[in-house]
């Protein structure tokens, strides 16, 4: 894997082989970041199911001010820290379950402009996470949520509108914007 654009373009990112993760492919990442480039500058980002940190690092490379990387897999946390160190980025890395991390953000009044949600497909982690972010006012005005999940799932929220939806094989990426 590599950083595809921005300040750290071309840098190699480790972690394509972490058990339990599905790294976003470069072609998918390129399409995704083309769709959200107007939201990156000086944004506060949450990469909730970080894996290797691939998406959060790409956001930082493209002008995000700060990123919170969250994963409960110790191997993933080690890889994220290593990737950040190799590139020379100082960031917030939390080794927590996603529910504990969301509670931490609520308790510390941390709000986000951009949220990446790419959890394991088998559970309702996306729905839970989005509802928690909305119910606890953890999204800034005009925030966007980038979610990746299986094609057979459809999510709808009155506080969010779908900005873009694109299918990639058995999965789709949906970009929600806070209304």
C-alpha cells in the first residue's frame, strides 16, 4: 500500500496483511479521496476502524489538521504507530474498542469534520457508530461520514443525506453529509 496523493504521496504504508482487516485498495482510495477533497483542508478526522491507518494517513497527507486513529487490534495499533513514525506524523492513536472510543470522544467533547467507518462487515458497527455520532453531537456542521459496507445493506438517517454512493464488487462506499 502507498499514500496516493498529497504531501506524503508515494510513501509506503505497511499493514496490508493484518489479520481481520481489509485494506482499501489504491483505486478505491483514489476515487474516494477525489470525492472528498473539498472537505479535507484543516479537518478533524476520525478513522474509527483504522486497520493500518491507511485512510487517516491519506487524509493527513491531503491537508487534514488532525486525525484520531482507533482500533482494538494490538497488531493494527503497532502498524499504525510504525506507519506514522516512518512518515514523521504525530497523531492520536487509541487502542480501544470502538464503543469505548466513541464514549471517550463524547466525554472529551471531541467533534469531527470527517469520519471513516470501515468496520468488519458481519456486525452492525456502522449503524451503531453513526447513530452514536449523531445522538451525541460528535459531528461538526457539514461533516461527512465515509462508510464502506456490503452491497446488500442500506442505511438511511434523517440528519444525513447521501452525497455519493459507489459500488466496488461486493462492497459499496457511501458518503453521507450532515444536514
